[in-house]
C-alpha cells in the first residue's frame, strides 16, 4: 500500500510545471499560480484585510487559491491563519467589531457584498473545526442536519445522503450499525470524521479545515490526512495547520503568514525546499526568532 506521502508525491508529479514556483502577481492582477495552471481561482484575495476593532489581524493579503487543489496555511500562533480561513465563509461575522477591507471573491463574487446570502455561502463553503463538534444527536441526524436545513425531507433521500457522506469520510463501515446512537459516544477521531461527513452532506465546493487534527492521536491524524488525499481533485481544500510536516504531506500549495502578512505563497515542494524568502526558510527550519 502506498503511504500518504508517496500518494501525494505521485499526484503532484502529474501536475504540469510541478518543479516551478508560482508565487507573485502579474501585470493583469493575475497570480503566477493562475498563469502556470491556466485555471480560474476559486478564492481570490486582493489587498484583503481583517480588523478586530483597530487591530489589523490580516494585512492586505493578495493570493489566488485554485479550484480542486489542497492549499495549506502555515505560520506561528496568532499570525492570522484561522482568521483568514474563517473570512472565506464569513464565520468572522459572529465576532463583534470584526470588519474587512479590500477584495475577497469566491467564484468571482465578492464574499462581503451586501447581496450575498450567507446561508447559501456557507453551504457552498463547508468547514471542519479544530476540535470535533458533533451535535448531541444521533449519528444519522448529525449528517442529515444540513440537508434537512436546506429543504430535504424525503427519508429515502436523506438515508442515501447520509450513507454517501459517511462513506466519503471513511466512517460508514464503523457506524452503519450505530446510526441511531448518540454521536458523542464516538471516539475523537470518529467524531472528527463525522464532522467531515456532516460538511460533505450539503455538497460544498470548498472545504475549510482549521487545524483538524490538532486534538487527535497519530492514528486518527493519519486517517484524516488519508481522507484529504482521497478528496483532492473533488473539492478545493484549504487547511490551516501548525504541523509543517503535515502541510508538506497533504498540500499542493502552501501560504506562509506572519503577523497577518502573507510572506510567501507557492507550490508546496518549492516552498519547503527552496523558499524565496529568508523569513520562510527560518520558520520551516526552526530558526524563527
């Protein structure tokens, strides 16, 4: 059986121009990533900032995140990684005093435009949080929650969605005889995969993952990483992680944030083996002061 790392490397080897850097913004406002791969970005930020009161937590970030690739965001604690991630589906709206500046687009539409339906946005952009947060309901009702919220009532259709989502999250075989049991009785790793199944149940286009394995043991972490590799190419995945080895294993692109500033963005093998910024090199080699 191939390891997670070897599968990931094999996938990267299939990508055109895999050895070349993709950071930088061209004359037309087009990133080198877009120019390199000939793709329209799924998420596009231009001079995008996020403020908590007077504090600028994310500072004029400009980046393109390509569809159906895995992008990792790394950086020290408090650098704005999770803040930027949550901005993509407007989770920061729940924080008093939070405001934004600049442009953030999803599929060409401004995320912070007044006309945006936030409920629809969050259906299209799912999220898995740092700690598993299953509802105190049955396994079935956890996964069926989103489809029901969006109008699906047919029991047969719901059963189909639940099974498909649990299979995608590699959890079906473990819980198929426990669908009516309380989800809080699952292990931590199973709960996190259940939360992933719950996100997948509404057929999102993007999966945001905020340190999804930080509370898990190594075995459960490996399962989540395997799932990320299995889901690549089907979804745009953006993962925030403190674990640089994890970023190297699972991502196609990596963004390095420091004090709210995007220091460097590029293809993951390039950023980890030949970073263009000394600050990036110092961080990934543990010499960061």
